[in-house]
């Protein structure tokens, strides 16, 4: 069902953007892992003893620090921006510009186009997060060999982040397949993931905004549950399910819709 | 045998836009002209032939296959030239040609090379940097590279310089000779006139006239331009024409003894016998103009006075 010719062209057109974002994501991970200083945290812990902050610093490990920085902000927003730009360019931008007409004037099925483009987006994300994870793992070994890190938890953080991005890419890809105009595709395909990101961020900074947790898919990537050994498999399952359903829905809407080409 | 068929196709985009109850049939080996001004609905009809759009009502078939359900199968023997060139910009012309060959599973590029030579296409540069004319030529070459039996061409000569327009018209005539079935949409009378056998005129989404050009030529009155030697014979000739209902006096210019007469082809020999007695300085036929016919049609129908049905 994947068309090699289309895949090759898609790769050619999108590889630059992918490289840039993969590089940025990997560098961020490497920097955040390497700058962590166990003793500094302990020092601060002593300093704030007896204050309300004591609990926070007392518990801080490398992974919990990463959970509240990279896995909450940088590692989320950069892939989201990549997804938004790529998903739109894969389908909606080509329908909007009209260049999709050339693909469809060959004996290529609509479903082949969707499957090929979706595969590109998913593979791009898989490879991006593999590189980021491997780089993070190596950095851990090199710079933090003396710190006690639960590697299984580190892996689960990355798998969880990938599943969140898979689900988000499903949202953006769905609207790219549904809308004939780039501006509409972006309004939803960018608007919804960004709103989710903001809700998650706001809900974590202030207790009064905690209710926002219930309005964001990002809450399903629950770093606290992963680090505290609670059951998080059902959340992973939901993220995976959302992604799969949205990609299938993309196929269905694109096959059925009118193309103004 | 009917190759392309639209039967009572309606697509309403709202606000009176779209196409309404459009029917026409393109027979094998004919060149069918789809003539109408901008916004008349030509591209909308073609979208349905290509299977890009699903008709709200009616049926569209190509070679007997429903074009919505069998779009990808139909493309195997169909060449499509879009009305607007929107090529993928990140490629070079050659990469684009290669991509289209791969998607069509063409191994042999001799036909493609021939087309590139014929249309003087230089495909080496980036598509982004090509002139509009060069982009159009690139689209033309990719539409015909697989030597399809059916050609669907949406305003094919727009954006081409006059020399290339003529070359394109020659190309179409040649393809017709090779037995291709061609649908050509246009708002330019001359290119439809030069290439098409059958013509449908569309206006505001409705087909207002469909005719066979040869039949129309046989049916319409012939117009002749005459100059008479002297005023006496001129006046007599005018009297003779005005007294006979088979002939019509179209115009006269008494100063220089000129007049225009029209009659149906069946009365031609009668006309010639009658005027043979007069001393003439000149006698010539005024060529039939599709454009004139088209305009008359438009003026009559489009004022909005006549109901469509
Ligand atoms: N996808 C669409 N949505 C809404 N209106 C459309 C759409 N496509 C075309 N139209 C309208 O339908 C009419 C016919 O357009 P079109 O078929 O492109 O005309 P033509 O090709 O004869 O110039 C125009 O008024 C146009 O604005
Ligand atoms: Mg048009």
C-alpha cells in the first residue's frame, strides 16, 4: 500500500525540516541530561530545609527533574511544531495548491497516497525519538555514570512521549486530510495540539488551574505515574488508540471527500 | 461508442455556482469542445470526469466505468492537463518527469523525449524558477507521456505563446488523426473552432447549446459579398433579391454598389443562376464564424430573459 515513488519525493521534500527538529530535540535532551548536578540539588535541599520548597528538592532525582523540564516542555513543544508543519504539508497544502492533481492523474489510489504520507510522518517520529532516546541514554552513561538512574523509567518516559506525539500527529494529519484549505487544516491541526499543550502547562503551574488537566490529551502522558511506579499502561493504550483511530479516520475522509482540484 | 459521458450531472456549490443538469457525450475518436467564459463550470465538470468530485446527482462514466468509483483505473488510459499549473515546486523538471513516469510505470522514455522536443521543453531547472509557459509545457508533456487514448484538457493553451498555441493545436489534430478521444475546455473560440467536431456551450453552469460543427455549417446560411459594375444593375439586383424569399439581403452600400446576400446551402445553385445575369466585379463568400454564432447565442440566452428549460 505504500508507494515507493511518492515516499521518496516526500522524503526529499521534508528531510531538511526533520533534520533540524531532530537535531534540536536531541541537543536539548543531551544538554538537560548532562547539566544535572546531584550535589547541587542536595545543597539546595539543605538550604531550603524547613521551607515549603523542601519537599520538592528533597525528592528531586535526575528523572524527576527531566520530567518537569524536557518531558513537560521542550520535548513536547518542539515535536508538536514539527508535526504541525509536516502534517499540513503532506496532504492539505498539496490539495490547496493543486499539486495533488498530478498524483491523482496517475493510476494512484487515494488510499495509497494517505497510507504513504501517514507512514512518512509516523516513521519520521519513530526515528526522531529513537535518536533522541539513544542520545539521552549515551549521555546518561557518559556524564551521569555515578548517578543512580532507573533506565526502565527513562525508557518509559520516552515511549510515553512518543505515544503522545503519535496521538497528536493523528490529530494534525486528520485535519490535513479533512480540509481542502491549508488555513483550515492549520486552524485545527495546530490549534488543538497547542491548546492541549497550554492546558497541560497551566494545570501544572497553579493549583487553581488544575481542572484544565481534564481538557488536555497531554495529561495521558503522566510522568509522575511512570516515575512512581503507578499503573500507566491504560494511558499508553488510550494514546495509541487515539492515534490509530485518527489515522484510520484520515484514510476514510480522504477517500470520500470532494477534491477541488 | 461513447467514451466520456455525463448524464444529468448536478453539483451545486451554492449561490448559483456549480453545474446543473449537465449532460454530454464524447464519442470515440472525436474532439469535443467545451466552450464557456470564466466561471461557467468547465473545470467543475472536468473534476467529475477525473473522479475528484462526486456528483450530487447524475452519473459520470469514462469508458463505461463510473468515474468516482474507478478513478485510478481510468487514469491508466487517460491524460489530464489541469487548468492551473500547480507543480510540486521542490523538484526539478526532470525529477518531476521521472516521478510521473515511475507513478505510471513507464520504462521507455522515447515518447516522452519526442514530446519534449516537439514542445521545446527544457526541464533541467527547478520548477520553482520556471516561467509560466515552461511550467505549462512541463504539464503538457507529463499529461501525454503515456500516450493515452483519452485526453482531458482544461484550457490547454492558456499561458502558451502564440507559436506554442499553434503547435499545440497541430498536436491535437495529429492526436485526433491517431484516433484519440479528446475533451477540450476553452473560452477561446478560435482554438475550439480549429480543433473540435462537437461543441457544447456552457454558461452559468447550464449547457445552453450542443451541436456538431459540420452539421451547423450545413444548416447555417451562407453569406456572400458582391460588388456590381454599375448602379442600374445594382438597383435591379437588389429588387430581385428583395422579391425572392429564399434570399436575404444582409447589407448594402449604395455608394460603391456593394451588397451582402445570404441563403441556405440548398438554395445555392438557384442563387448562382440568378446572379449570373448581372455584371459583377466581385463575388466572395463571407466565412462562417463560430465566434459570431456563439455571441448571438449568448446575447439571446444570457440576458436572463429566456428560461433555461
Ligand atoms: N470548490 C468550490 N467551492 C465553491 N465554489 C466553487 C468551487 N469550485 C468552483 N466554484 C465556483 O463554481 C463556478 C464554476 O467554476 P469553474 O468550474 O472553475 O469555472 P470555469 O472552469 O468554467 O472557469 C465558479 O463560480 C466558481 O467560483
Ligand atoms: Mg476552469
